[in-house]
C-alpha cells in the first residue's frame, strides 16, 4: 500500500466518536417535523376535504339534477345505478358515465 494514502487515512480518522447531547438531536429533528406539518396543512388536509365534499355531492345526486362531468359534458341526470349515472346531453341523447366523473351539480329546481 502507498504510504501517503495510509497517512491521510489516519489523519481523517479523528479521535473517536463523541456522543451528541439529546438537545442537539431534537433540534436536528425540528426542521423535519416542521416540513411535515407544512405539507399536511397545505397539501394533504385540503385534498382530504375536497374528496369528502365530492363524495357527499355524489351521494346526494338524484334524478333531474343538472351536472357537469370532468370532461366538460353538461346534461341532466336521467337514471342512477351503483357506479353509473346516465346523463341526457341533448333531446333523446343519453350517455352513461361513472359516478366519479361528475365534477359539479346544479340542483333540478335552481
């Protein structure tokens, strides 16, 4: 082995591991906890709220409601099944969609 490489390796070895105090370890975790809290309140929580509202909207869907699908198709609900909604987009033109494709609802009377 080359002598100049071993000298460098010994020089980089240090005097041994010293235990870090618990206070500095906690301060090291603080930025990680803060980033998780920011992600939770800015990304995760609002997405869960929107999903809950969308689910409630789909459960309240009934025949006669005017809907807009996620593809932009507008029409009136003529039939409902478990996961399928039939939408009349023009006179005598009915299209079946998955219920989850309904983006928004305008109630029948309004």
